[in-house]
C-alpha cells in the first residue's frame, strides 16, 4: 500500500474517529492550510503532540543553541483525519472551523516545511470493526446515553451538541470513543486508547477508568 502525503495539524489533544473538533485558527502557517482544505474539500491530519505547544514559541530563556527560531515540536505517529464541516472567517487573520474525525493513519515520515507547516507520509489504519456492546458492559453504554441526554438538555440554543448524529449506542468502538472524549484523562492516555485496534478492549479499559475515576454508571 502506497503512502499518502498529508498536511498535519499537531494539537495537545486527541481526535477520535467520529468525534467533533472545533478549531480557532490564527497562526499564519495554518490559515492558508485550512482555507485550502476547505476550498478543495480535502482533509488534514490531526496528531497529538509529545513536545512543544500548539502555538509556536521562541526557545525557552531565549536560548537558541541549535539556531532555531522556535521551540522544537514532536508528535505521535498515529493520528486521525479531520474533515471540515463548518468554516467561518471572522477576521482576515481569524478563522473558526468545526471538523469531524475520519480514518486513523500511521506516519512513516514527517517533514517541517520552511514556514512551519508539518507534512507527513501516511498509511491508513483499519477502521474499527462493529462489535456489539456485550451485556456485562451495557451499563457503560447506558451511562453515556444518560450523560449525553443531560448535556443536550442544558445546552443553549446556539450551542453545538457534543456529538454528531447518528448515535451508534450499540457499537463498542463508538461508545468507547465518545467516553474517551469526555473523560478527564491525559492526552497521552487518550492517544493510547485511540491507537488500540480492538474496540472491545478499548471499551473494557474505559469501564476500568470509569470505576477508577468513581464515575457512576451502574444503576444509571
């Protein structure tokens, strides 16, 4: 399978397949990227950072021993495609977009271009198999349904729902992904969960996290 070259958007968060991602774009290196992707109907890749910040920063303490103008950036090799579903240019140098998570990919090579934009050669990873939520984990599904119902009921008229429909309540991978987006866990742990190829294992680990974080679902 040949690699596909993708423009990359490193973030300090994780995008899951089927998830929603709002972005506020003001850095020069991303304004043109997002505008082109929107115009062409093309996706870009979201990757979780392991070093650096989302907005380019000068070297700490003004140290510049490597001759670099900005702090180095690094990110995990497994990411998720982002498809733009809403685009608004608020100001010439401020764009608001909303994206949905698509296929996962694994990077084989990355390069940072002169103006700071990252690109990478990627291969697609297999989509989650549709695995029904087993009976012993139905409480995880029901807890999510209850939470989402509560969130939607308290939303203002101009707010966007936390998840996009259709809702796949009986699908282990979909339920696990939505919980991962809501749980107060580190981006590194979310990355590990997103990378798992087994959706049922992901759901089982989510159940363990719910118990560890004392988030009540049983009896919901």
